[in-house]
C-alpha cells in the first residue's frame, strides 16, 4: 500500500509499483463548464454581417473559462498543508457499497512534459482483466501547479475524457484506446482520500516524441513524411466528430510498430531505421490492414474542445500547422508538404 503522502510535489515513481487501490462507482462525474463562444454577431450587427456575406452565427473562437488563480490564492496553494486541506474538501464523490475492482500499479507511463499534467498515468493490473490496463489517476495532490486552479482543471479533464470517448466510440481500438469507464480510487493514508480514475485499454508502443529522438536524422524524407501523414489521418476523424484536442503533440501520439521487420525494403536509404518497418503509402486510400502500414493512436483526450463538426474541421488546418512546428526539428526543416495529402 502507498504510505501516507507528505509531499505535494510527487511524480510517478517506479518504487511505488505494486501499490494497490480499490475502485468504486462514482456518484457524480463532472460535467464540462460552458465554453465562451465568440461569433460574428458579437463583433458586427446582423445587418453588417449579412451585407459582407458572413453568417452572423459563425463561430470565430471558443475557449474554456479561465482557471488562473489570483495572487493571494496562488500564495496559499504554494503551502502543502493548504493543498492537502483543499484535496479533502474536493474529495471525489463515490458509493462505498459499490467496490468494483482492485488495481495494482505496475509501471509509470507518463514521460517528459506529460509528467506535469493533471493525470498520473500508470500501466496497471486489474482484477477481472486478463490484460494490463492504463489508469489515468487524477489526484490533485500530485498536480504541481500553483498558478491555476488544479481542482477545476481536473474536473474539466475527467469530463473531457468522458465526453470524448463517447463521441469516438466507433474509433475505440483503432484510433484511440478502448474506454473502460470512470471510477473513484481510495488513496490510503492516515485519512483516506478519493480521486477520479479513468481506465483505458493498454496499447503496446512508444510515443512519437521518444521514437523521433531515437530515429534521428537517419530517417529518410519519405518515411518522415509518411509518419507525419499518419498522424494527420488519425486526427482527422476526431475533428470530423467535433473533438478538437488542445494538446495534439507528438508526446500524445502512440506509434505501434510491427512485431517482426519485413523481408522487403520500403525505401532506398540504407541507414533509415524504418526501411523494413513501415511501408509508407502516400495515396488517398491506404490499406489499414496492411501489416507494415504505420499505426498511430491518439492517447490523451484530457484537454479537448467539443465543437460543431464544421467549426472543428475549420480548425484542422491550424492543427496541422501546429504539428508541423513540433516536427520541424526532427524533419530537419525539409519541406515535406508535397508528400502530405491531408493538409486540412
């Protein structure tokens, strides 16, 4: 069992592997707060908008309510005793008579910038499951921000995951992990606390950020373009269903490679690490069942915006530009846009 927690600044630690948590049914799951919507009619009168040929109800921008704390609350949240007291005040509601299962932490999965997020991500073994699962534990005590309201952020994150996986139910197991539900875990200690846990399918693979670091500049231009293209194709159905991730970065994209390399070479560069790993199809209709086609999964849906499909798709190009900026260093500033067929 995890010992009583004394430190606010905790990160997933392999020495805590094996700790167990009882999971209960929540009596309430947070709902998303209303978004701030800016429309054309908020800037122009309906008559002027129509005269310019614009739809007065067209959405120009959407955003979540601010979670920034004022200076006094920031100072208060820098004190561990205040944070712990607020954690007890914001205990996740649950039914103690509905013990659902027990999970045992196996290994931490969050790396790099994801460690600073509101969820602590673990591979876990769960009673009743023959395969490992992923537990995203939303414990505010371990979320280190003192500038923003961690409790509102966590509520929004849990609600985002609930709604995103509901909208993407047809893509679970192919583009996003299978969603196994939202639970409440009892964190043991001198005074137990209760936090939200999201259980997901565990998908073996490596995040694209880590893979790009190991692949290096030896990767040929065509494979670079193809992997980038695979990310775009995977993200497009999300936008089409009105799910717009705010953090669709390389660290939140899981790359799944085939178990065995192919006897066939798929590029002419002898030093390319993906030469016999991925067959890069740059056409419009790739065969997803082909064993050497790159498979990518979007694995982080804690920070998304839900919008009408037309507005979400209008943001797809902006998303691709953001991805381009992230991958620019790995791509060695080479122009792969001629190879890129899902440019939004």
